[in-house]
């Protein structure tokens, strides 16, 4: 790797081309993209790696497509079936001959991404906390430089900075990221005996929950089940009850979790900035995640790659005008892709909040809807692309739109957000909103919390396996039980 250049006014001060703050999927992707372009890149991470992150760990098609060449996913399981239930009732399992998506543990996945960034030439520093960035003042030698100030008082200089430091991002606060939706997720890693693990192998559960916009999930990872729920912030006590009921209903209450945690996920508003001067934000720091499912890994990987590519151009800019032009190009690239998907996700969330039963009936009863779900999870289309290209899906969404206001914010306007709210880094303990719950600090959220859980919709030679167990009587069912024999064993 080429050594950092030296600032003109201080022979002892190094200046990096790009400094990336945060070594999650977004930050590692940004560091990799900038390093591959031959630039001097420094990746800063406050924790030692590997480290745990509250996350469902679902890797859908768009995530796989953004991984570095030669990256081998550390898959814990391959999902071929999804059981859907409506607050414990009307459970039905849909199966696919092709893999829908994979499941990973974040510590291994993130560490592997960082290793690829390092192999590309990026330098990693862990155990480093960034307190702020400065683009003016005595710490900044010239208008082409950004000062990254660390907790121990050290200042790191860069030509461009990428903020990927989570949803309570200090870099996001500097940029002025605005939020339109905040949700609280609770999650537990539950070790189970082989007999229970075998029942879940290759199959996930998605349960549409009792509060508007809420749902729960079970993701199997070998001898451990990742179990969680999510709902709008402000429903902490109800969310905790949902989690407790959900675990008990699944017959898992007798198993001791190795980790119980909580986190907040935050979505940006449409007009939220993505840059300020020579500083860009991506992933959770930018409020980029799918509003309906709160899936965040694919958004972090995709926005991180773009941020790294455009940070290279910002670093090369000789004046503020050119730097601003490159930053605006980054914002345009984000809005043209992820922004369109978020707009559709916002509309889907509004529908889901009002009509969860309709969504459940559609996914479990209409094969085109299931095929769309499979297509999205596999990455052959996106939620936004499906609505644009599929006339039937577009018309159905337009009809539902007429019955509710989805015109402002991300999701229903102000969902879980106080007026003018901007999260402070000290919010790290805000997940204790789940009153009395055993929840840890707000980790960097990744809607991966439940990535595919309703991430949209998909395809292929799929079968509907699993009768509508208990649907007619409206009774609750044990979704962990093996589904009944297929009603329609033939392929689509």
C-alpha cells in the first residue's frame, strides 16, 4: 500500500486519501472500493474484530452481488422454505427448490469483509473512537483536507471521509442526516439441541406481529436459532411482551439465550443529505435501509461501495466546487437506486401497518406473490424494480395507496421519530425502551434484523408445501413444527 502523503505545512502529519469510520459491511465495502482504486485508505473501528452485532444475518441476492471477487460466504444455513404466520395463526409454509437466501453470523462475515479490504490495500485500526470531524478550523491545514478527531485527542487528516459508524452516527450528525422512521428490535441467540435444530434446518419463520408494522423471525444457524421481533419505537413494553410470547409460543422458552440484545433501526427522510463538504455517509449512518423489512446489509454493501468509489473522486477534487459536484453525483447514484427501493418500501410498510392480514393472505395464497418474494430474495429483481416492471403489482399498490397517506417521511410520517430529532451517539443505551427487558446497547442496526423477512417477494421452480394449518379455525399454531405434506407437490 502506498504511504499517506504529508501535509504541506507539517512534515510530520500524514494525509490519507480516504478515511472510513466504521468497519461494518458499509465501511468495509467503502474501504475496499477506494483501496482497489489504488488510493491510500484508513479504516477506523471502535471495537476489536470480530465483534457481535445484533442482526438476523440474512444475505439476500443484492448482498451477494456486492461482495468482493473471491469472497466466500460463511453460510450457517441455506434457506429453501419460509413459514408465514399472522401473530401465531394461519401458519403456512412455502418451499423453493432453489436457495432463497443464506444465513450468516455477523462477526465472521464482517471480519471477512475487512480482510478483503486489507488485502486490497486498506489499513485497519481497531479500538479507535471518533468523536467528530472538522472541515474548518486550526486542525485543518487547507480546504482540501478533513480532520478526523479521535477520543484520545489524535487528529487524522484525509482528503475525503466516509461515515459508516452506525445509526447513532457521529459522522451522520455532522452531515445532518434526518430521520423519518425509527424502530426497536429485540433479538436473542438461542442454542438448541440437535433434534430442534433439525426441525428448523433450511427453513425460516416470519410472523406478522400484533402491533402495526411489527413482525418476528426465526433464522436457523446450525445449533443456534436467531429469534427476534421489531416494531415502531415507542412501543417498548409491547415489543418486549411480543418477544416473550413469541419465544414461548415456539416452545423455546426453556432454552437459555447466549445473547439477548436490542437495537434501533433508523430510516432517512427523502430530503436527508448524504454528504457535507468532503464527508459522505453510507449504510445505517445515512439512514439507508429498507423501510418495510428494515433489511440493512444489502443497503450497507451497496451504498458503501458507491461511497468508496465517489470518495476517491472527492479526494481528487482540487477545490470545494469540484468536491461538491462529486458528492452530489454520489447522492444522485444513491437516490436513483436505493432511494427508489426505499420509496416502494415506505408504501409497503404503510399497507402492512393497516392490512397485515391482506399481506399474509397474498403471500400464502397467491403464487405470483410468492414468486415475487423469491425473486427479490434471490436478487433477480428488487422491490422497486418489480413495481416498475410488473403492471399488476403496480396497479395493486396504487389501489392500496389511495386508502392511506404515504406521501411523507419514510413509512408513515414521523413513525417513531420526535419532531426534528437527530440521534446522538450517547443513545447507545436507548434500546432499554423495552422496559425491563434484557436488551443490550443499541448496536449498529442492520435490518438484517430480518432481512428477508418480507423483504419483498421472489421465483423459480417453487412449491407451496404446508397446508394452512389452523387457518380455518383461526387458532394459534406452533410454527416450529414441521409443515404438513405438500398440497401441490408439482413445480410452478
